[in-house]
C-alpha cells in the first residue's frame, strides 16, 4: 500500500494495464500534449486533469495518441478499434461533451454485441470527468451517469476513493464490454491507501463504506464523502447509518442495497443530478418494489433541482446536495411516524 | 484605411475595451474573485472588431469559450458582462452563465459557447431565419483552429452551402488547439483550403491588421447580404494568454509571446497606422484610452457592488412555462 491521490491511482492503473497488454491504447485531446509541436517535446500536458501523464515516455506515441477536438471521432475511433481487437481507453475531457459523441456510444458501441447476435465485443473504456463544484457552469459541470446507465450495453463505473479508482479502471480495461468511466473532477486531489500491485475491483459489487442500524444511505463519487460527513454528525445524535457506494451503476449491486434497507428500514439516496429519471429515482423504485414491507418511512432522494448547473457560487452551492441536506433527510426519515 | 474619423475612433475604442477587459480579468483571477474557467481573447481584438464593425444589431453572431471579445465587439453591455463574470444577480445572464455563456439576444449575440464547435450550426440556423425574413441580415460564427475539427461544423458548412444561406464562418487561427499545435490536428494545408471543399468561397487573411480584416469582411458580408450564399475566412492571429487562465503555455517557443507582444499586437499596429497617416493623433488616442479605462473601472466597481444571486433562483428560467 502507498498513499496516493485519486489522480495518481488512475495513472497507476493505466501503467499496469498498458504494460500487461499491448492492445491497451490511450487516446484523447492533449492526453500526451504537444505531439507535433514545433516548439516543445511531447508530454507536457498528460491530460487536462493530468491522469495520462508520463505514459507516452514508456509506451510511445503510437499507443498514446493526441487527438483533435473531435469527440464523435474519438468515441467512434475507440469503438472501431475495440471491434478490431484493441482495448482503447479514450478520454473525453468533460462528460458534457458526451453530447457530441452520443451516437457512437448509444447507437454503436452499446449495441454491437446484441445486434450482432453475441458475435462482437467492444472492449473500450471512455474515461470522462463529471460533477459540479468548480463554477464551470452548465456545459462543464453535469453528472451524466444516469443518461448512459439507462442504455443497455454500456457499463458505468464511478469511483469515490483512490483505491477504487485504480481497481475499477483496471477492471474496466479488462472488461469486454464498453465502459463509461466517470471521474469526479473535485476528487483528483484526495489521497488514500492504494495497493501497489495489480489490483482489480469487480464491477457490480458495492463498497460498504460504513455500517449502522437506522438508515441506509446510497451514494456514488463525491457524494459518498458528503454522506460520511452527514453520518458523523448524525452519530452524535445517536443515529447510525449504512453507507453504500455501488461503485458501478451498471451493473448494479442490488443485493447490497436491498439487504441494507431490510436491516435499517429506511433509505436516503444522494446524487448530484437533477431528480427526474435519475439514479436516485432508480434506487428508490428498486427499494419500493423489492423490500416495501421492510420500509418504516418514505424513501427520500437528495438530488440537485430540475435545472442545468448554474455558474455563480451561490447558485451552484444550492444545486449540489450538501451534508446538511443529507443529515436533515436522515433525521426526517428516522423520526417519521 | 479610408474610414471616417468616428469609425476609426469606434474601432480603436472597441479593441482597447476588449484588451483592458481581459487584462483586468487576468489580474483579478489571481485574487480568486472570478469563479470558474476563463479563456482570454487578448491579442485577437482586430478580428472581432474588424468583423463586427461591418455588422448591425439585426445581424447575428455565435462565439466560443474565448468569447468576451466577440461579445464586446457585437455590442454587449460591458458593465453587464463584468457583473456576469463576477457571478452577480444583475449580470447579463443573471449569474447563470458566466464567462463561457455570455449572450445578449437584443444585439444579435447568440452566445459564447462551452462547446467549441457548437456555434457554426447555430449561426447557420440564424442565417436560415435571416434568409426567410429576407431583410438582408447575415450570421457570423466565430471559431478557433481547434473548433474547426468538430463534426457539426462540417455538417453546418454543407447545409449552409446547399441552402445558399448568409452564413459566414470566421476562423481565428491562433495556432493552438488548446495546447496542441494546429499543424498536428489539421491535416489539410489550411482551414481555408478544407472549407473550399464544401463549395464555399473562402479567403485567408492577416488577423493582426484591423484594416485588412475590416476590408475583407466588408466585401464578404456584402455578398452574403446580397444572397450569394455562405463564405469563410481564416485569419492568422495570436492569443496573448494561455488556453485558459493558469495554463503554463510550455508548448510555445521561448520568445514567441514576447515577439507577438512586440511585433504582432493588433492594437499597436492600428495605432501606428493611424498616427503615421495623420488620421488620429497621440492625443486623440490618449483621450480614447482614458474613456476606455474609466468604463472598465466603472464596470468593475459596479460588479463588485452588485448583489449576489439568491439561492432560490437556481430553478428560475429553466423553462418559459412549465
């Protein structure tokens, strides 16, 4: 184990997988930085958030490919290369830009295996950043995991810790299905213990972040630590929570969530997206359908409002679920009569 | 350079306003009072102003993430823009948009854009509306060398060509697509030569010289107004700052910025031309500088005093009605 940042843990996974399998290639805008520059040696960017830094020095520019600002082209090229035997890890700088490449993901990569009667595999990973918190406004702050989770054929991972970042990315690269890999842009600098050797975290297996008796909290990515903050405050009032981080929204570890709700009888789902047709609504419906008789209170969903993500600090702060809102929701369901 | 005195003064003032607006932001961002991601236009002023001085409020433009210059040149209220960048409730977009989404429908400014190739299809749509209205309005999409590689750009070029729309594609080649040199990401000889493939009349010109920009655009815009269909221009230019504020710019040659500031500053070039030709004096310029500085000071002063948005406004303006 070594203490590493979320960013370093992701880079670590890329090094491991690229060494292990020469079919793994990395492609995206400025993933190297400076390819073809008349003034500088390649490699000074390493991805705008620094995740692909240093890869080209070991694996060369044939396997670390700087791409034009052509998101549809990047996603489609990755999908095509995956059909032809490579394991591309494509980077889309902000998940908002999935808007530009949705056809390649939704109509192409997601459907090859099914449409072609199980005779094709498309082992691509599309790494992307998501989430509010940097005042980057409506086109650089969205959390679009519900959109791609809703598409059969795509797998969706969203690590909340450095160790999971490494383990889930390695699993994503080895997975034979297309994976959309969401990295929260405010998490890159958080630190934690990360295994040094090869490390795989299976898809569809939730992390039990903490255990308690009174309420189940389900959250992913940045919202996991918000739940931990809320749970600490609640513990002072004698309320204890199970916190479940599903790690992947597709496949989903339904058992972990349902077992916990059967134990606690209460469920609060937290997600920083608008509420309609959301991940939170999906989990709430799952519990209502499967463990209705165990529920002692209505399921609460703490999400953003039904709006785009605004620019100004005061507005963005209102958009993002806060530990206070989570704490209040848990208190409310625990005290429900 | 055959422009009336008031037009010369106006052009200079606009370029200088953009420059001082951006220089202020560059200083202020260090203090942390400007939230979010900011991409500065300083260095490219001759293009925005040279284009927009040929337009009226009935014409349309679309812009990019590097949009402050286009907004000012098209007539967006500078004070309202400054308030927006500070994230204030009475900003041009009520603090909802910020740097990358400044817009003002009243002056035909259809928005800066966080999606680099997002503008050309929108400008082509505005050009369709203009053609249907038949009043001779045109639509200009501004884009950088990086943005020319997004697919919707090509689709809108073809649509503009087949429908013969007054859609004008302006490319500002500042040499860097974010951090990557344009020669690596653009395979054709130039952006202009690529656009020609769509059957669109295309020109390449010097974007450091306001007068060249203005003259080239005058002719092209006139043709578009007269129903001769779309056209495109690629201007050579430079940005004085990074892709975004905080970009260390280690992809540039060591003396590149110094050289650009000394020899390719479009405002210095303009000043030299008009003073040497005796069209404006140093005193005239100094007076205009003073006007610009007090406008920027006023805008900052007002922006700092302006009220913050109310949290409950987060759900306002999602729809006209629901």
